């Protein structure tokens, strides 16, 4: 190893997807009566490609809160909330000429949502390169043309703790709450 060599960072454990909730999906016959399925639309281009087998965490984009100081908040800012969706992309397919869809199996056991489908611009699905090269860089104009935001600021929701999939605090607190009432 050459002197002064700084190795690249390890690959991320998951890809963060900023997406807008668009509605409920019908439950399938193999889902239990208490299982829910949600639909989302990608709002911001992710740092990694959305591919089958990849772990992802979804943060839901919300309407900007008025609690922020108006003079200190950039115009193009977005707020997020934690929907407790952390899981593996099971499948990615083309919906139409402009849209691809990813099905994510949720591993957060504290959430009744067992699956989410995320629509995203098909251009992102076709713009990936081999792993030795970076993702294509998109200008703000390019992103708007394919239906994605290019915000100056994305604010996280203030949380007790972030969702950690199968080790999520929400699932642990529900189990504790249930055991206390029995």
C-alpha cells in the first residue's frame, strides 16, 4: 500500500430513498389480515442505484413544517418523517416508458406495512454503470425533467431513534407494551 493511501469507504449498509407516500396498495392473498402495503414515488435521486437485492431505507417526504424560521429556511427545502420502512429490494421492473418500480419487503417488525412499492424515473434504472464507475451526475434541470426534486435542504424528523429494520426500537417497545398488559 503506497504511503499516504486512504482506502475508499466501505459500501453503505443500505441506500437511503427519499420518497413521497402516494397511497395504499391492495393486500395480496398471501398477506395476513393485519398486513398493509404502501405505494411511494421517489422524490430525490439516491446515491446508489435501486437494484434487486439491495437494502434500502425509505424516508417519507412531508410538507415543510411552518415551525422553522422562515428567514433561515431555504426555499427549496423538504422535511422527512420515519415511516419504519427498511428492507430488501425484491424486484425492479419497468412500468411504462418513463417509470420503473421497485418492490421492497419491509424488515421492520414494529410496522404493519409488510411491503412498499416505489416508483422512480426509468432513466435512473438505465443510467447505472458498472460498480467500478460512479453513477451519472444529474444537473438540477435534468432532475426536474425526470420528475425529481433538487432541494437545497432536507431536514430529518426529530426522532426517539431511527428505524433499524428487524432490530427497530418500535418493535421492541410494542413487545414490551404487550407484555405489560398481559
